[in-house]
C-alpha cells in the first residue's frame, strides 16, 4: 500500500497514541472523594478487573485504530486503484508503454481531457511514490522508440506530441521492450501499459504472443506487467472516412466519386452535417442517418484536364475528435485496362465485365500467353486468368506485374496439386449435382472485392449457385468462405499487388457467376485497385516513417512533430501522399481481460480497468471508502463498548 | 448567659405533622410506669386478660365469685397490664456516616430521624435513650421519660461528630446483654458490616425479647454510583484508598451493593426486624410516617 501524501501520514501517525495519552492523563487527573461503602468498591474492583481491563484495552484500541485509519485515509491510500497496485513494491526500472494511437484521443465527459492525457496524469501521480532510484523508460507506441526519461516531467513531452493518427501494435512494443531488457539488464522491472484495449491493437490471434511470453519468462529479471485500461467508449460518436475516390469518364466528362462512410455507435434518426473540402472549395451536405452505418457517394465533376486535387471530409467535433476528419486526393484521368487470359467460352463475358460501359476510361482486351508481357506493361490494372494453363514465362511475367501493384484474378480449373504462380495450389475438383450446391456463408463486406457497394448494399454472394469447386490446399487471406469453412475467394499478396483465387469457375457447370451480380463488381473493384499503381495518389495509413519528416505538407496539421503520424496530404516528390488513421482505429471491439490473461499467462500480470470517466479521487475511492468504513466500524465498536449496561435495580429501590 | 445552640436536626413542622401518630411497640414492653403499651405481666387495667386458678398467696379480692357460684372452684380474674415503652436509639456515629450527597450527610439525616422519634416517644410518655457509637460506645444515655432528658438527648446529638470505624455488631451484642427488660431498639446506621454478623446481633436482641427496628441510611449517590471521571476513593473510616474509573466498575459495584442490601433485608424479614431504607434525598417525613403507620396497622 502506498500513499500520495506520505508526509501527511508521518504527521498524523503520532496522533494514534493520543487516546492512550489522554487515558493516562485522565487516570492521573482523578477526583478525590470520601467514600463510605469502600468494601463494595474493593469487591467490585476485584471482580471487574479482568473484563474491565479487557474492555478498556479494546476501547483504547478502537480509538487508536479509528485515528490510524483516519490518518491513512487522509494520506490518500492508493492500494485500491490503478495507482496503488501499479506502484506497489520497488523496481529498478519502470517501462511505460504509452498508447498514443488515434483512439486515445477520446475525450472524457467534461471534454477537457483525452485518454492519453489522463493516462499520463495517472502515471505521473502514481510515480511520485516510487523511489528516486527508479528509472523510467518510455516506450512510445507511435514512434516505437524507447527512451530513458530523465524525469517524469519528460512525460509531458508525450503530451506535446499528443495523440497520433496511427495505430498501435502492442506485440511489437512489448517485443521492443523485451529486446531492451534482454540487452540492457535493467534489474527488476515493471512494465506499465496504457491503452484503450482495442482488439486491433492487441491482435490476440497473433501466434507470436506465445513466443514473446516464453521470452519474458526466460529473462533473469523479475518483471511485473501492469495494464492501465481506459476502455470506456464515447456514449455518442460518429466517425467519418472516405472509402474510395474513383475518377472516371462518362460521356466524355470527368467525374470523381468520393465514397464516404459514416459510422456511429448508436442508432436513431439523425441529421449529420458533412463538410467536404475539395481543392479549398467547401461544400456542406446534411445527410440523414438511421442505422449505425451510412455509405454514400459524393460525385463531383472535374475538368478533363484536371491533373488531380485533394481535400477532406469533416463532421462536427464530438467525443472522439480523431475520427471526425478524413483526407483524400485524386489523380489525373487514366485508362484502366484489363487483360483477359482465357481460352474458355466466357472470355468475352469476362472482358465485358471488366469494361461494361462505353465512353468510360475502362477497357479490356482478350490476350494469349505471348501477349502478357506487352499488355501488362501498358497501364494494365487487372489480369483475369481463366481456364488457362500458364507457362513458366507467363507466370514470371504475371508475378512481375503483381509485384508492381497489379491485380490477378484466377479462376479454376487448375491442375490439382501443382502451384500456379508459385502461390496457389489447388486441390481436387469437387462437384455436386442437382439442387445441391456449395453455399457461401461468410464474406468480407467491409473491404476487398466483395465489400458492400458504395451505396452500402451487400453483394448477393450468398445467393450464388456453386455446383463445382476447387479450393486451394493452402489458403491465403480468406475473403469469402463456403458453409463448410473452405475458402471461396482467397487473396495471395505478392509485392504491391495480389493474386485473387476464386474457388469456383465462371462456366455454368461450375457456378452462376457468369450472371454477373457478383462477378461484375468484383472485377471492377480489382480494376480500381490495380489502377492505383499508376496513380499519382498514394493512400497510406499513418505510421512512423522518419524519411517523411521533411516532406511538404499540403493539408493537415503543419505543427505536427512527426508528419508521418499526422493525417494530412503531403507532396512527396512526384506523388501525392494521403495519410489517414488506420481503419482499425475506428473499431469498437475490445480485447477482454481473459484474453490478456491468456497472453500473459504465467507472468505477473494485473489489470486496472478505468472504465469510467474518473478523476484521481475516484481512482482511490475504493480504498478511501474502505478506510472510512473501518473508521466507522471502530467508532461503533468503541461506542458499543462504552455503552452503559442496563443499571442494576437495587433491592431497596424496588 | 446560657448559649443557645443551633439544632437544625429538630424540625418542628415535621413534628407537628407526625404528632398525631404514635409509635406502637410490636411486642410486649417492660416499662417502669403505666403506659400505652402492652406488658407481659398482668396488671390492673380495665382490659380483661384471662381466668386463672387461684393459688395460695393470690389476693382474694381478685377471686371471681360468680365463677365460684357456678363451678364451686376459685378462679382469679386477670387484667392486661399497660406499661410505658423504653426505646433505645442506637445511633451510628462512625466516619462512614459523614458521607454527604447532594442532600446533606447521612449523619445529619440520621440525627434528624433520631431527634424526631425521640420527641414523639417522649410526647406519648415513653422513655427514650440514646446510644451513640462507632467502634465503641461514645455516649450512652439510658431511657428516661422526662422532657429534661429529651433536652439532654438533643444536647448530646448536637455535640456528636461522626468519626472512626464502626463495630455495630459488638455494640448490639453488648446492648443485648445490658438491656435487662424488654425494649424497643431502633438502630440508625449505614450497616456497612458483614450481614451475617449483623443478623446474629439482631437475633441476640430478639432473643432478649426486644423489638428491633433498623433505619438503613444510604445516600442516593452511593446507590447510583454515577460519577464519570476517575476518582480516588478515600475510606471515610480511615482505611486504604482506591483509584478507580466508576464507569468501568459501576455494574460490579451496584451488583455487590444489591447483594448486600438483599441479604440484609432478607435477614431482617426472617428475624422480624423492622427494616426501613432511609435515603436523605427522600426526606425524613416519608420514612418516619411509613414506619409509624405500619406499626399502628400492626404490620410486621
């Protein structure tokens, strides 16, 4: 148990002896009195001595304890809250793993302090009780840097940097901490972690946790893990982000579609004022929300010769100001070409799906293996491979294409057991007949080729009729799964691009993909994705990159200490760099204490969950209340002991 | 010129109020004169007592001739003898009687009771004596009937000062041996002695056919023991002192006192000793009128 005011405790402690002193003074200040019935007094004294002394001792003990607990309570005991247990015991080094991710910008109810500021205040207050020999080391989540603090006041520098627009990877931070401990041998350590317990920060499925756990156990130093969780979520929060910015031509006019998504943690009809700033021209639109999420497209016509621009969407400030703004940019108009490598009867259908409308900037071409190299080097965004056996050279050309950011959509049939593009190895073909099929149960609706439409409508993926399939032996990133858990659409990342493998073919004896309800949007999205390699606009999540510190800022926080950690538009040589908060930071999923117990199993781990918007006082309130209860208890016992017994009725008075 | 002494123990108003009451003996008395109390001997009063066979030496004037005419046997007619009462006021003047509560000392209170009863007895023609004692007899005035003697009692009462230890049982045994004829022995004391010994001494008096009444003088503060702060209790009879916190030993003290009073009262009741608890705070009139009235009604 520690105290925030140990000096006060030292002053008050001598007062504990006060009742005893008063008792003895009282004993000495007796009143002399002549008494007749002395014999009864002597007898009474003799018979009462045992119990009277015991009672007297108990009364004195109660009085002393009441004063002691009063002193303890006034000295602000810390055992009940985070500060108490976090700072109990002595340690040579305290590592402060400080979460500065975007979601730590959530303000408290008063709107005065965000979670980061509060966590720093709590740490500073508590650290007062540590010995002066204790060394504090800051592990900054935003930069990943590990810094020895000269004093705790240096923590204020973190406040100066403030909340970043980046995410946090707790595993990486703890790995950094482990590496530091392993190489510096800082003695007995405490690792204090602060954060809002976002699932995405912890990624409990990461198999590396187990290794790290074993590593920590193998250290010679005694290590205590303390988690200060500020997991309370804002009561009402709306977040805005731009899902996509697409420039296209239609009827020889150029447009950009800005796909805006509003998400909130509550329901009910509400009008949200969205401010769109495009090339410094502001447009305000009131959008009506009824559900938790709203997707809509803001279309703006731009000149054909417009080489690009940028802007942002903003909603009114709420409890989490970090998700009220999102930056975007668009580049010059360019052709989006798709190559269809198919010998099947549906090659034309695929080509049509890739460029369904005339007068747009999308085009498609059916090629053979020999044309791959020349086609992909000519602004090609997507290559669809269907019903074709690829030669070694073809595979080499296609992989080179994906390395640069190109997208490949691969359909079966493939030769079972052999690797295609050195990534996809298909198993045997499975078929079903009649009404029986392979139903699709789940798919990623938030990102990737099967995501919801810009209007927020789901693709009818679950309505596909799949009568034959050839699932990959080793699945990549699964984008959709059959009911039996096998992948329907898998993504195999390669370089800047990716290979998507659809487990069912488009021919009618495989599926009804040829009908286009799913195929068309899927191909179009892959075209858009593949075209980004040629765009002058690069969208990235904020993450620490020292090399970006000197780039020119076009929009955003010009005073940001680290540009790579601050959302905005940057001019990076020949490209426009758009930095925003990662999608993970908008997530509401929290990692549970049980999960953390598993991650830290076998290690000395404890968590203080500061779920309420509380001040320092409430952090200690548990123990303060307990002490107050003790004071009352002792006073009640003292009162009970000093209570006069019912007076005996004398014989003569009856 | 004769000094006029202050005698605040004589309450004339109280005497006026109690004057209509008489003090009755509960048993035969053997006085020196004719009086209002029954004597164990046959006398010449108008109240018939019994017939008895004539024996030689009897006065033939007492033979009832009508009985002789009917039975031809000689019977002597006997009448009750009325005599006066001889009261011994046994007054405890030990140091413990000096104890004073809010309503004055036990000694003053007891002195008032003694003086009042003495006056009443003399008024009804009885003899009153005063035996003041502590561990020995201090003053011993034998019973007399005359107002002059009453004056002497008053003189003595006004001169008495409470001091020294008590030895009541010894005094009572001495008195029992000393008083030859049946008398009323009224004891005024706080009776802070061993109850068994006290009852023994009462028995001795009763064995000698005396009518025994006791006035148990206790102050209210002695019975309530309500002091708050620690007290250094100094024995009023010169014994050792004791420092104690009354709050801590109150119940034990009261329990001891209660046991003692219960034993004393039971001892008195079983031996037909007239017991009266007399508390200074409750005044003299109540306890005296109860005492007199109970005796008039023949209550034991």
